[in-house]
């Protein structure tokens, strides 16, 4: 029965004057958000025709409704924007009885078609699942205002969209509680921080061999604190910038471009180490530019891992902290391996800097070829 009701608004024979129930889809995602998709007659919402009228011709707002029906999608969008805050504030989505804030993500209003048929628009809203308090499985309730009409509400998880819990709700009745699976509740701050710090660290040690070689290349040229600090700071600042910008969708570069360039950055640093003996400003600038590429590489990995929408910034910051911790460990281990030779600069350069840098460059060249052609 509910399936048939869900299809009512889509029926080709839908009359422009008959109010149909709104179709409400509440999709719970594992990144801590609820996507609320409402398919409804926007004109009736704006006109204020409530569920006591099955036919818009019976409502006192008939004239306004018919005027709205004749508006273009852009004009109707402007009309909706005037009432957006009021309309959204009347929608009720609650977790354990506590109302959640809903924000409009997108409004899709079709162009004017056959005025003898209803125009169905789509409201896409977003809310965040709160951190669990007393229960690991909060109960979710939904209420569509009586003055908006009746609705069919579907509750489901993003992993199993075909398994829906559906309710036919009339006259502003609240839905029965939907018990949220524990795996869909947000994680505590400390857990998010710990998990993403570990993920960032593991992306360097032991999984990020290309980033390890680049950091070793920075270390080899000069192990003195100030030059090393200049390089590491430039690299950290650069990859933090592009990591954030890429994750937030401000910039985008294909991995097929980024990954070969990262390999070439390793080649360049290794070759420079064999012919230059001091860190100059040009080296710091080059390291900064290469750091921008590495940040995009980090972003690619982080995108695959996924970021919880409810704790997006926290996960991003602590992933970056994990990356820095991994880089510092690489430098610390490298220092322990060569500190005994540092007082003999000539031998250190001949035995460590030149041969290791040459090996780093060769590996980088192979990776460049592999990432371009294999």
C-alpha cells in the first residue's frame, strides 16, 4: 500500500488541483548525517494550503496557488526563498526527542510544463546525527506539519536503501520512533581524533614510502636544525594548504597527474642533494611547491578513507597531525642512523648524502615511469 502511495506524485495523470502526499526520504549515512529528500508541491507550501483541503480549488488560497503554478522555476525559487526559514523551521526531525537543525542543500523546481498536471519539486536538506547520550541507539522521529499536507515517510540506511521502514502520516501526526543502528551514531571527539591521527601516521609509516623518501631527501642535505626546520615547515605548510583545499573541493587535480609529479619531486630533491651542499631560499621555495603536490596526494587517500560530515574539520586536522608525527619519526630515525658520522662532514657527504640521494632519485625515476606508463 505504501509503495503505491509513494508512486502517486509520479503518476502522469496527477491533477493540478488535487493535493497529493509529500514523499519524504530520510537517509541515514555512516558519516554522521541525515539526508532528507522531500518531493512535494512547493506552490501549495507557499500558498499555505493545508491537509484539510484535498483539492486546491476548495481552499481560500486558490487564486494565489494558481498564480504560483504559472511562475517559472526561477521565479518560484525566489518566492520560496522569502519563506525558506519559516518553512524549514516547521519540519521536525528529532533524536531522542531533541529537535535537530535542518539546512537546505538544494531546491530543484521543474520548468513550467502542462498546467493541468501538478508540478513536483524536490527539497534536499541535511541534518547531523548528534553524539549519543544515554543510549547508543537513539530513537528518531519525524513530523511533517499539518498545514503542509500529508506525507509518506521512508526511513533507511545508505548501505541498504532497499530496506525501508515506511509510514503513512496524516494531519501532522508524528512518526513512530525509528531506532538508529549504533554503527550510524557519531563517534566521540576523542575517538575521531585518535582514529584519524593513526590513519595519518600510517599513511607515512609504513604505507607512504614515496613521502618517506621525499622527507629523507630533505633531511640529507642538511641535518642542522635551522635549515631542516625551514624545509620541513615549508613542506608542512604547503601540503596542509592543498590537503584542506582539495578535501573541501576548492581545487581538484587528477591522481594521474598528481602521482607522477610526486615521484618527480623525489627525483628532483635527490639530484639537488648531490650537487648542492647548503639550504638556500630557492630550495625552500621548491620544497614548498612540491609540498603542494604531496598535499593533493594526501587528500586522495583521505577521500578514499572518507571523512565524517559531522566531524569533518576534526578528522581533517588530526589526520594532518598524524602525517606530521610520521614525518618527524622518519627524521628522528634517520638522525639516529647517521649522528655518529655528522662531525665528519666530508665522509658523511661521500658515504651517505650522495649514494642515498642517488638511490632515492633512481627509485623516483622508476615510480615516474611506472605511474605514467604502467
